[in-house]
C-alpha cells in the first residue's frame, strides 16, 4: 500500500527558481484509464521553467505541480486499465505532477523502460521522445538520405533529435554555442555549427540546403531557417526562446515550395498522445534497445534541490538531460 500524503515540490508563485518549494500533498488517486506511479526519477525540461515563470499554464484537470516525465513503479490503477500490472516499472509522459513522490497519468502514455536502461535514464526519455518523434518523424516526415538541422543540439530535445535522425539515415547538422557543446554534437555523429562563430545559413547552403529543420529558438532564427531550406523543405517549430513574432518574406516560401508547421505536446488529447506512444513503442524503442539512440545525462539533483536544477537549465551550460532523484532505483 502507499501513504495518503507525499512530498512534492510546488510553484509557490510565478517567478524565479526560488519559487520552487517543498510541500506535502495528498497522493493522487488514479481515475478511469489512469495509473499511479511511485516515482523514482523525474526529468527536468524547459516547459517546467516556463511554467514556474508563469508563462505555461497546465491544461485543465492537470496537476499544478511541474514535471512532465518520470520513471518508477506502478502501485495503483483506475478502472479500465488492463495493459499494466502493479509492480511493473515504467517511464511515462505526464500532464504535470512529476516533481513528487507519486503521480498519475493515462495508462496509454506509459512505456516499459527500454531494455538495458535504468530508471534514471528512463525518466529522461518520454518528453523528448514524444516531442521529437511526433515532430521530426510524423509531422516533419524525415527520411533516410535527407539533410536535417536541429537548433539547440545539446539540449535533451536536440540530442534525441540528432540520434533519431542518424538512425533513420539522415545527414545531421546541429547548432550550439561553445566548442565543448560542439564536441558533444560531433560525438553523436552530427556536423556541429558554433552559432557564435559560424553562420548556419552558409553551412547549410554549401551542403545543398536542409530538407527539414527543427527549431525551438524562433525570433531571428525564423527567416534564417527559411533561407536555409532546400526546395520542398520543411520547417517545424516547437518553441520560441527568442519569441514567436517576426517579419517574414513569404515569397521565399512560395518560390521554394516550403512547408512551415509546428506543434505543442502538452495540450494534445489523450488519444493523440496514446498514438504517439504506440509509434514510439513499435519504432523508437527498438532503436534504443539496439543502442543507436540513448540518453546523455548532464546532472542529477535531489527532489528538494529542484530550484538548483532549474538554475542549471537556465544557465544553458548543460549538455543533455537534467534529472531529479526522488526515490532511486
């Protein structure tokens, strides 16, 4: 059995990292089609930082606690759950609530920990896997032999995107802002572009243009992305660190037959997320089991040190994923 109360980290008020405070909350009760997970580790993601700052509200019905991915053991199930048993270890995409000892999620948004991976590594997979697979493969349509550019190459999203694109047989380019980060990109088999000393539009032009670009920067990068695309190229937007508004010459889009699209993951329906999870289970997890896609962990913090984890992310010095240890393996 599990207790009635749990330790969690809440957002006391919108603001800086110091607004993340330890608290005691009731253990959530799984509803129909939901599972209750005793969390071992929780991944830290950029949307957590945005939520803490007050600019990314949780969807209706979701926990107000931050945390969009976690790993652990199933300890409870609501009515209608048939695919899982208590005691199974999973990683899961959460609508929120990962910064806690227990969390609930839809049963179809959980996945078994890939073969050969620990709970610690597994906690770092769902948010990045769901985001990259749905945007690069499903929405972006990346195929072998194409040229792919991802910005923020050493973020969790970036490193996942590099590896998936490489596993699909694409030629991969990625941007980063230091020699150390560029070395990490190179170690994954991608061509690194130091945006402080190189112009990615020139690098891609010399290569023939990108067939697909995954961008989370926005702002001034948007017209430069358009310039960097090959004929019939696709631009997929998933975030706007520089902002969502920019002046753009759409004549380039028409002449070069470009496609501009994008998505956000958290507000999507349970059915849509379940469909992404099914594709990941069938197509991505074998890549992970084969060793062609893995996890790079930058740093680990205790749950009570969530504020320090956020400061690490906001420093932009991290390479790979930041993880919170809640209970351990």
